[in-house]
């Protein structure tokens, strides 16, 4: 029998390429798994929701449709494709009352809009699986870009370029549609417990990535209750805002020992400058206290120490 000699370099290349094929990165593995799930999904065509042109130009599924994760994934791709097709439509004739030119000239200089805020939430639920289910039920009408478990596992449910439904009505500065300009991050936490180290470490990684990719300013990392103080109290007082600020996510106050609050200090104006909606001043104060003092209290007036904190902080927002 003839002996076949394989050159060492070729053998090494084959072993290397074989090893590469057999040890894919976690991202490659996830992509392959999702692609396989999409190929094998057998949802009957008739149950796939038709894109609906609603008043706000959003495409949404039938609100009564229950979605298991497989069907939700399938629907996610159908909807994303519908948006993609809508964006690529030529020409863009969105308003029949406008006097459009008859010939379309599309610019070639553009890219996708980028989020400029991050809103932190706690889920107020008992498990990640409960939250994943909530966000895949059409009738709930809520979602977030990320859900982070107590174990630090990151579920990326909505692409960063898409508009998740996490913030709802509210106001911060002069922003009145936070869903259109923000990323929503939900932390698995029932509202009455500390956050785990694994969870906060994963959160920091996600925030680092978002800040780097979208150039989000430190002041624009806020909580849901900051955005909607009348309706919301998340994240709770256990959330480590001071720690986050040390990494450049959110602003924080300095040592207040020598801070002298002026006699005529207008604390509602200061809260407004920071961003709070002060039309309900008591709720704005409660939300500020929760975020920056770590205290849950319904007291509608600021203590001398809280006024020092506010005075110190608002000067940072001025510049
Ligand atoms: Zn929330």
C-alpha cells in the first residue's frame, strides 16, 4: 500500500480550520441557532400577522395573538423585514398634502438614527422567563431592548435601532417621546431586593457598549421614575447609581460638607434644569430623592441635606 505523506503545514491548517469550525464563538453559535430555528419554524402562514399601517405609522401584530418564543421570533423577523421594506420605499410619499416633486432624487449620504438616552428599569416581576413572556405577548404592548437576569445573562430582545415600548408617557428636559430616542434596559428584580453583582457587571458591559457605539452623554443615563415620576418608581432604591456614575453612566454629586445653599435657591427650577417634570412637584421631589439619595419617602419637601445634594448636582447640569 502506497504511503501518503501529508506536509506538516497542510495538516496544521486542516487541524486549525477544523478547530475553528468546531469551536464557534458564542455569537456565531447564537446566530446559527437562531437561523436554524427560523428555518425549522412551522407557523402556518395564515397566522402570521399582516403589517398594519396605523396612525403612528407603526407595524404591529394582532393584539390578541399569543406568542410562544418561536412564533414571537418569527414575527420579529417578519416585522423587521416590513420596516426595512418601508424604509427602502422609493419615493417617500408620506403626506398627501405636500406638494412633492414628480421626480425622486434620493441622497446617498445618510445612516440610521442613533439612540441618545438609556432608561434603566426593574421588571417588578419574579423571573426573567415571566418578563420574556410579557414582552412576547402582543396584548401587553410593552417591551425593552435588553432584559438582564440575576445571573447576568443578557437577553437582547429588540435591535438597538428599533423603537422598543418601555418608557411610556413622561417628560425629561424637553424630550416628550423617550421611546424614539432611547434604549430601554430591564433588570430582573421584584422591586424589593438588591441587585446581584453578576447583573450589575453585565449591565455595566451593556452600557459601555452602548455609550461607545452611540456616544451617549453621561447625563443621559436615567431611571424610568426620573422620566415618569407620577407613574413609576423603578429602578428601586437598591440600584447603585453612584457606582454607575463612576463609570460615566449618569451624573452624581460631590462631597457636600462645605456646600452652602443660597437663601434664594429655587429648588424646583433646579430640578427642572436637571430634567425633571415638575408639574407635579411632590412626585418630582420623591423621584429625585429615590435616585440621588437612595431613600423612599413620600415627603414633598427637601431636607437641608437633600437641598445641598440638589444644589451640588444642578450646577453640573448647567455646564
Ligand atoms: Zn420601568
